C-alpha cells in the first residue's frame, strides 16, 4: 500500500459566502467625548510649551508627558516616518502600548479620536489622537497612514533577509533611547507607525508600504491619558520608499520635531 498523498481524486473545496463581521464592534468604552477632547486640545495649545526637541535622522529619543499634555510630532524637513513606543511613566516595566489590541478596537490605521491602548491586564487608554494634518483616508489599494499593523524594523530581520549584520533600525534606536532611562531591549515593543503609508495586498495578503505622503509641516497630535514615557524613532528607512533589506542613503532620511504643550 502506498503512503502519503499524491493528489489523486483531489477536488477543490467550495465555501459558502458570508458577509464580513467586524469582530470588535467599537465598544462604548473606547469612544471619546469629541467635544471634551477638542477642548483639551485647545487648552493645551493655548497653554505653555514645556518641551521642544528634535529627533535627528536615524536616531531615537524618549521623553516624559503628564496626563492631559498634548504632543505634536512634525515633519520638519522632508517626508519621514516615525516609530513610536509608549510606557506608563509610573510602571514602565509592566504597562506599555498594545498595538494589536488597539488595531482590534479601532482600526489598522489610527484616525482622530482613536486611542492607543495598553497591554493586558491593564487595557487602559494611554493616549488619544486629536490632530492629523494629512487626513489621508484609505486609498484604492487599501492603504492608509499612521498604522498599527507593522512592527518596527529591526536588525534581526535584516540579517534574516540579507544574511548580513547591521545595527541601524527603529528597534536598535528605540533600545538605545530606552536604556537611557533605565529600560532594556526587552521593554521595546510593537509600535505606532506615524506618517507611514501601509496596507495589506488584496491578492497575497502581504504587508506593503508606499512612500509617505507627509511633507514639510505635516503633523500628528495626541493627548496623554496617563503620565507617559514616549519614545520616537526617526526611521532609517526614511519615507519607506525602499523595502527592508535595501541600504537607504542617509540623505533620504530626515529628522522629526517634537513639541509638548501643557494647559495653564
């Protein structure tokens, strides 16, 4: 008797057609009072600028925010994407941003009034998006910006793809920033990809990127819903015109500006 499967008499299966069902029907607890957050934004921007810094190209920085502070990240030279991490300032080793759950509760691409949620067992809003100068929407390929789909670029995957060693990635940059405040590589986690234009291909369902539509002066803003540590990497892939594994010329990478405002 022969063993194994040779394909004899194989017939492709057919499946019944079902309409898609959104698994997480936008829970009431995830929704914000838009008028309240508009007022928080106005009050913060009318208050004091308590922090201003530049995240230089191919580097990362980390900073603190108090609850109700507003952070604006700005494209200050030319198109550039950023990878962001968030930790509970008062419990950074345990409570941090949970990209996967944020994606399930809201969307693959975050919009104004969407929130960034923390990991289990906490599952609390860490920040709420209140400003987006680009308003890209979803294009004909299904792409949007400010995604919570992809992970940060990292040197381990670069070696997996190319067989070569390198230390220049959002993971390594965020690791250096985290270590500056007493955290470790293990505390760096999946990110919010700001200004990054991404989607899932319709035929093969693979993660894809397009060049970022962000131009000089574009910004994203969020309100802190708790005291935060925030990390931002100016991605060494620049505007992500190049696939991971290709060395990106340094002149195609640019800095990002950070401002934090606090109501009086």
